[in-house]
C-alpha cells in the first residue's frame, strides 16, 4: 500500500499535470471560463473589490498576470499549489488518511473537472476554500466541538462575496447540528426540529416564489443570449413556476452535467460524463456503508440525515438554474461545492468504518 508521504507527492504531481493540460491543451481549444480575462485585466484599482467577486478577481488576477505573464502556466502555478494545500489540509483535519484506502482517496481527489477548475485562477478556487473550511467545521460539529475559529468567519465572508446562495443552507445545517446537541438525546425532539427547519424552508421558498421564478428566467435569458452555441433545454422554464415543477430532474442534470447525446458528440463532455457517473456511484457506495451498518443495528441518525438533507438538497436547488442550460457551466459551477459533498460523504464512510470496528470488537 502506498504511504501517505508518497500519496501526497503523487497527488501534487497529478495537480501539476492537470495544470499543464489546462494551459497547453484545453486552452488551445476553448477558454478556461473567465480565467484569461482575470489574468489579463491589467493593473487597475477596483473600489468594490471587497464586496464584489468580479471586481476582486479582476483586480487580483490583473496584478498577478501583469507580473507573471497573463494567463500563463507561471501565473496559475501558485493557485495549483494553493489548491493542493487546501485539499491536503482538509483531508488531514478530518483524519481521512487512515479511514479511506489511499488509492480510492487518490481517485476521488483527482477528478478531472474538479482538478482543472480549482488548479487555475478562478472563482471555483474560492469555492474550494469555502468547501474545505465548512467541511472541516461540519466534521467538528458532528464530534461535538462547536468552537468557531477565525477561518470559519473567513469562510462565511468568502461565501457571502462569491456564493451567497450556498451560505443559507450551509449555516442551516450547522445550526441544526448545534441545536440538536443542546436539546438532549430524545429522537422525537430532534425530528421535530428537523421538520420545523424543513417547513421553514418550504414557506420561505413559497413566499419568494415569484422572485425565484424571475431569477430562473434571468438565467434562461443569460445563457440563450450569450452562450447559445452550447445550450440545451431551451423551453425548460417556459411556464410560470417551472423552476419548481422541473426541480427534481433539473437538480439531477445540473449536477450530472452532460446528457448522453452530448457525451457522444464531444470528447470533453464524455470525460465529464464519466466523471459524473463515478461521483454518483461513489456517493451511493459511501452512504450505503453508513446506512446498512446503522440499519443492521436498528439505528437511524436523525441529526446526520436531516443536516445532510438541508445542505445537499438546498445547494443542488440553487445550483440547478445555473447548470441546466449548459453542461460546461454545470460541471464548472459544481466544482464550487463538490469538495464539501466529498468531505461530508467521506465523513459518513469514516464513521461507519470506525463504528463497525468498535462493534466487532465488542
């Protein structure tokens, strides 16, 4: 079995290879999102850079590109090193090195689109940062450690600037875990709290249904105005409140990315589709270990199930209007929260493995 000292060396090399592919191969056929624009925007002060993600990326990227050569390998290299470091930090904090087989962990952390989008100067790099910090925080909350550190407040700030729509559901999940720990061990109390929070979300969505519908329509206009060359599901939001009627299918396809037809017509979409299939199978495998072991013991963990439902369903819902119309955008934007999902599901796998070992020793 590979040692973890060698594991991290291999993973670092994989990250560098992905950067080389991104700059010298992919960038020859298509743009890497807004990365080129950021790194070629030049030296210019943006007065709203602390509150506007676009201004921050333009100002910071422009300064880096000015000194390191635009959207070059050298200008992106520091961010590849940073993304490797933040993944390394999170895996060690959650103590997954001794809970997951290294080859499986290496496969999970080396997903193509995830590594490509988080190895260059992109907003997804900041999404990775938020995912790592909140993933570690969820792990600590599940263990009963509710101390907040500076990095946790920093993650809230970054999320507010870059992806505020995710923060509502992440904070709800954390608050639910915290309140559940303070309400004693009665399962019915925790179930009642979970139902209250779910009903609250339903009422808020119902109250703002017209505004949400307008946002969905705006995303439809955006994609079909500026990215018509790769759009699909043109009539997905044609009727009023279609964003809710089509939510189940929309959430799935926006997370998965390319359709079977798109996978057959494009090599890049084929790679993205295979990656998405691997992710779905992986998540089912990780959660099955946890579910079947607890069912065998006659245990249902209401806190874990409810917190995961709030976070995962909520994030997928707010993600899907951004990913339903374009497979490339679906996979790219998924990179913002994918690492959080990975940490959450690996936490379940780790817990089930530990409990199984303790159970068998008794």
